[in-house]
C-alpha cells in the first residue's frame, strides 16, 4: 500500500509499489507515499447570514492517485526507519481541509442559523463539489472519495436559546395536538350524538309513517264501512221505496177493488133505495118465515106505539118466538 521512489544521485533509480531493494543511504533518498485511503478530520468555525457562529465538524476520505505529482510538490522522504523527515503529510491534510472550508464558507454565509444547522447534507455536497473542482487538490494528485459532515453546532448559549424556542414550539405543538385531540374527541362525540339524534329522528319518522299508514288504513276501512253502510241504507231505502210503491200500488188496487165493490154494491142497492122495507123483507129469502112475520108485526106495533093504549104479550108467545 506504499508507493516507493528510490532517488540515486538526484535521479529516479526505482519506483513502484511494494518494492524490496538495497540502497546506499549516503547516495540515496527514499520517498514513501501511502496509496491507501486516508481519513482527515476537520472542524472549522463559520458565520451565518444572521451573524451567528457555527462549528462544522466532519471527515474527508481521500486517496493519492498520482504519487509522482505529489512527490514533486511535497516532501515524503523517509529515514532508515521509514519515518517521514518532514511534516508535509500534515500539510497535505491541512490543504484539503482549507479547500473544504473555502468551498463551504460562502454557502454557510448565505444561510441563517436555523437553516445552517439543519442542512448538513447540503454542506457535504458543497464540500464534495468544491474539492472535485479545486485546482489545488487536483495539482496534488489527490482524489476525494467521500465527505461526511457529522455535526453543525451553534454556540452553546445559542443552542440553549434554540432549544428553548424549539421546546416552546414543541410545547405549543403538543398543546395544539392536545387541543386537536380534544377537539377531535368533541367532534366525534358530536357526530355520535348527531348520529343518534338522526337515528332517533329516522325512527320517529318511521313510526310517524307507520302511524300515518295505520291511520290511512283505518280511514280507508272507515270509509269502506261508511260506504257499505250507505250502500246498505241506500239498499234499504230502495227496498222501502219499492215496498212503499208496492204498498201504494196494493192500496191503490185495494182501493180500486173497494171502489169497484162499493160501486157494484151501490149499483145493486140503488133499485132498493126507494123500495119499502116491507117489500124488501118480503123479497128476502126468509120473508115467508113466521119469525119474520112476528118481527114485522112487532115493528109495526113499535111504529104505532103512540096509538096503542094497552098490549099484552104472554110468556108462551115469547117462548115460542124464541124457539
């Protein structure tokens, strides 16, 4: 994982990865550049658009792609114990951090405090894009593999203030949630009561309809009964009228018959009106009986009673007349 360059008398004698060789330390210098991925931690302070300080903390992972180019710019010479003779390795890390800070400064300054501490992913993108287009990073032969922003923190007193404001906002949201929950419960209770009332109204309406139907049925039955009674009465009237007409006809007939009988009788008796009763008595069927004669005699006596001074009728005579 180490790229080795063997300089001999100022010229490259050997170079490559994982080389093994002997060299004369008096005439040679060895450059050892690590080829694996490296992590560099960064932390820097920036100001937001509302003049508040924030601390950006994270990690950059990079890899050396062109060790010869890097060796021309920085000193990675090692001693006989493979220890770097200079601190250019730290300079490489610092240059990367500086480029990262340059890439993110303008972006953070365009944000207010709340936006800055809630846009870590955006800050990562800004650092990654800034390092990928940076000429300084490109001239070092380094490629950035990844950027991670682990924290964007305000000052402690501002963090406390934000926590307080957020706490109050959350409390307000909690109160609003409680209010909404209670309001929802009240609304649900209202809906339940309204549903119960609607159900009761529907039941009452159904009962009313049933009562109306029952009343209509009773009215129809009463109307039918009335019509039936009227029909019966009309039938009785008709029968009575016919009976009356029959009686009238019968009475008229009987009257006519009586008139006819009376007329016939009068016609029969008309000749006898002027006749003496004696003649009539004589013409009767019993005119020749002794009793009738005695009766006529008594009648004559009665009619001439004023001329009779003394009349004796014996019991024997009366007894014989009664027989």
